[in-house]
C-alpha cells in the first residue's frame, strides 16, 4: 500500500475514534499538565525574573555577531523572540520530560496491541520509560545544536555577503528570505525525525541517538509525506494555541480577576490540546509502521529479483583423435 498523507491521516483518526474511550482517558489526562504548561509558557515568560537575565545574554550574543549592523529593529525583535522561545522551552521541559513522555509511552504501547483496553495498567508502561526519556534528551540536545549551528551560519552568510560587496537592502532582504526558508525546512525535517525517533524508542525499547539515525534512514524516502503530516498536526496545535490566547489569556489580561468559568474553559482547551498530542503520536506510529512495511517489501522484492536472475546453459565437448571420436562430455551448468 502506498504511503500517502490522506491515507495515514484517515487511518490515524479511525484508530483514535475506534478506541476513543481509552485514548481520551489515560494518555490525554496525563498530557493535560504538559498542555497547560505549553499554552501558558509564552504568556508567562516575559513576566518571569529570568527573562531579563536571558534577554541580556541573547542581546550581547547578537551584538557580538553583528546583527544590529543590518537592522536595529530586526535585532530587537530577534532578541525578544529568542528569549521568549528559550525561556518557554525551559519552563515546559520538566513537564515534557515527565507528563508528555508518560503519555506517549501509554499511547505507543497501547497501539502495539490490537485492542487497547484499561486492563493494561499505566504502571507497566512507566517501567519502560527509560529509552523514551533518553531519546527525548538526545532530541533536545540535537535541537539546541541545530539552532546554534544555523544561527552562526546565518551570521557568517551575512558577513560573507558584506565582504563580497552585497550590502544593499535588496541583497539583505533576499538573503534573509533564503535563510528563513532554509530554517523552516530544516526545523520541519528535524521535528519529523525527532517525533519518529520517540516512536522507535518506545517500540524497540532502545534509546539514544541510534533511534534518531534509524528514524532518518526510514523516513528519508518519504520525507515529503512526513512533512505534510507534520504541517497538518502542527497547524491544529497552533489553532488550539490561538484559541487559548484569544479566550483565556486575553480574558485574564482584560478581566477584573480570576473567573471560575474561565478556568474551566482553560482546562477544556488544554484537554483538546492533549487529545491532539495523542493524535500526533498515533499519526507518528502509523507512519512508522507503513514505512517499515514498505521498506521490507522493497527489500524482499529486491532479494527475489536478484535470485530470479539466474540462468543455465548446456555444453557439449567432443575430442577427436584422427578421424575417430575418443571422448564426449555433456553437462548442464547453472549461473547465478
């Protein structure tokens, strides 16, 4: 069966709805604290005491890199956004290493059975969290490394253009757009590989960078499909974040005080976010399963094709002495 985006999304939604009673209870409820942290972190980060400290370090870094020479407004916006992303990631990381990892472990372990049920206690899944936790830490190190490398590559590109004499506004805008497109492509591919590596670690019970390499090898032939799946799930998550920002954060900012109904609405929106996280895990599992099936089918076809390429030929050797035949050899040889 061909690996298509529509087919995988349809299969994933069918799997989620078929076992909705299970997926909407244990894994979704476990992921609610992570969802609340992920939704609240961007709005709480600027008011944190660490924000000014991290912002000062980021500003000094961009000044030393020479970003302010090209655009002061761009430098200020970049400093603020980088500080917000770094602090938000730090605030969410404890919840991601605990609640998110447990939720993904429950979902992936349940998908390995034909009929997930409540008889499978979450305690049995928590015992096997070590590979998933190690892979998540490796993914975090990889993400930080890629961001750092891309940042210095961007600065080096601007400096290289300046040395060549392309210092006009049009050249800088062109280079900035090219770097933005490259950043989006790299981060999207990185997000796909990291997500699939978590599924591999949970299914094969081994963590570390080996799962990341295996995820890259398995998905490189179907990276376009993986990117379209990532865009679909991330678009849904961004829509939930926008709903939370509009309904809850704006209500707290413009309201007179905490409202019980607003708190309940925040929990409901976080629960929807958690259900989408569960669906994203199901999509990753189904995609990995299809990739393995397609990879094995191609390998089997290649082996059968190489084995079927054998041929045979017969031979006849006659030796004469004078006019009389003294020896005759007949045979059949196989050539592989």
